[in-house]
C-alpha cells in the first residue's frame, strides 16, 4: 500500500491548524499510520531539503523549518502521494487553488504550512529519514461501530 510523508510546518502548528489539516486527510479516507510532534534538528532539515542545498532560500528554509515543533506524519492509501499533493496545492499559496490547504489557509511561499512528498520514491526516502520502522503502525479500520 502506498504511503507518503506529510509534515505540518512550524507556522501551521503556531497558527493552530493541526486539527483542521489532519481532518482533511481523515475525511478524504486516507489512513494515519505514524505521527509525532517534534522540533527537527538542523541536520535533519538539511537532509530533508537536500535537493535545495544550492538555492538562495536554503538557509532561511532550514531556519524556518527548525524554528519550532512540527507534526511529522505518515499517511497510507491508494494514490496517496499524488492525491495529498493535490489537496495541499501549489508551492506558492498565492497560486494554490481555493479548496486546497495552502489555497485556503496560507499566503506566503516561505510559510506554506505543510509539506508533502512529491513522488512515491521521495516518499519512501522521507519516511525512512523521519521515522523508525517501529514508530509506524499497520492497522485495519474496524468495521465494528465504536459508539453503540
Ligand atoms: P515542500 O512540501 O515544503 O517541499 O514544498 P513544495 O514541494 O511545494 O515546494 P518546493 B520547491 O519543494 O519548496 C521547498 C520549500 O522551499 C520554499 N521555497 C521554494 C521558497 O521559500 N522560495 C522559493 O522560491 C521556492 C521554489 C517553499 C518550501 N517550503 N517552505 N516552507
Ligand atoms: Mg518539495
């Protein structure tokens, strides 16, 4: 089953958007299989954004992403990598369609509230960068109603 790495960035946590964002992926029908609130080290952030190492915004990006707690998550489901990117919206929130997370909740490309892996292969690399195998839970949704 396909998995992706999503992270609510420090601005999303500070703005109290954790519940709103998680709710969208739950409502869509994806399954949460890993989650932790953590402040990333510089080393971890630099590895995560390694492809942007030479870009002028790299140092500021690492400063931002390590500036406070983030909610690191792994979500599972058919086509979850591409679907989550679609739900997140374009990198620059001013270009993100209304109805997407960034389109509805953000305005600044350097403060775009959530990260999502951009391809299945990247997702696998990011999941193993951020999570140990034992931190992930394989579970099957129960068909028994929880409230009778
Ligand atoms: P991420 O999910 O954070 O990787 O964003 P996304 O994949 O949509 O976009 P990319 B290109 O990977 O951007 C990485 C982070 O760099 C920021 N950024 C990007 C800038 O600040 N200026 C720029 O010109 C570009 C291209 C946006 C992303 N994160 N933040 N925060
Ligand atoms: Mg990216």
